[in-house]
């Protein structure tokens, strides 16, 4: 698969997961201008990248969702549970298309005119009971479990620049110390060599610790989809559910996180 497409799958999957949670926050605080700007910017980026990579189906869906988000951002419409559900449904459809691209290597064919039409209707401020009922019914039947995440996205791992710089510094120290040992070993006895070896041991230990850090991820990643799931269940049951998550910044090894 083209490297550019692989990078697109990874970044877009991360962005969509972020949008899931941000939209739920927006539903609770529809007047949050900073959050609205962030959501609009992410959707705009997804739409623009789809256009650049010649993915017209996703571009049309993202464009229609972006239009609705733009009206929220500009204060012409206010986000409500119905409109948020509609945008979440758009995200789920985009996730499904991403999954197909990963499997087929290209964008699958499909007719999204009904969903896009509903997004356009929401943009026009059409709040006729029939339209709202259609959106609510479709949301309840098509969205309780979110689309599965791309496996390619799950195979990638982002490492902070600071961590990489620390690793590079330690590797440089390791090379320098190794060269010192080679020189000392040619001219002196075991006492000096022992000191250098001890220094080398410390550096290797630090290097090992640094490499392990590249595998660490926040445990909150394991339950990042819970806000969306709880939100959908709340809508289906007609009950208010408060989700409280603690300790999500605690870091675990990536393999342990995958098991969770």
C-alpha cells in the first residue's frame, strides 16, 4: 500500500477518534467557541486531505459535515443532540470507508446521498418533525457500536520529539564510551577497563529505559471510545448517564494496553 495512504489512514483514524469525544463535549457545551473551532479545523483537514488524495466519496461526506459545523462555529445554528448524532453518523461512515481502503487499497463505491441530504437539511435549519424523526430513528439503528478502527492505525506508534532526542544523545554517549574502551584496552590494564565497562553498563541501562519509553502509551487510550458508546446508550435508553474516567494519563506498555 502507498506510504502516503498508510500515513493518511493513521492520522485520520486518530483525528476521527478525537472528534468522537469532542462532539460529545460539544453536545454538553454547544456554545464552546474554542471547541467548535477545533472540531471544524479537524474536519476541514480531513476534507482537504481526501481531496488531495482523490478520495471523492469521503471528501463529499466530510464537506457536508464541515458545512454544518461551520454554521455552528459562526453562531448561525446551535449544536443539539439531533445534529450531533448526524455528524457522528457521518464519522462512522468515514471510518467504514477507511477500513475498506485498508483492505482493498482503494475507496469503495457507495451512495451516500441520503446522509448528505440530511446534512444539507440540517444546514438549512429544517427542524420539521419528520426530518428529526428520520434522523433519530436512523441514528438509533445505525450507530450503539462505532465502526471498527483501522488495524494499520493500531500498528503505528507516535513518539515525542523530546524522547527521540534523549535516545539519540544516549546512543552518542554509547558510541563515545565504546571508542574509549577500545583505546584503553590497547594501552592499559584491567583496572581502567573495568571503570569504562561500568560506565558503558550505565549508559546501556539508560538506553534500554529510553527505548522502553517509546512503547509506553496512556492507559486512557484503552477506553477512549467509552464516551461515544455511553452517549449512544444514553440516547437509546432516554436516560442521563455521567461517565467519569480517572487515571487516563497513567502510562502502560503498548502490549499490555492492547490486551486491555
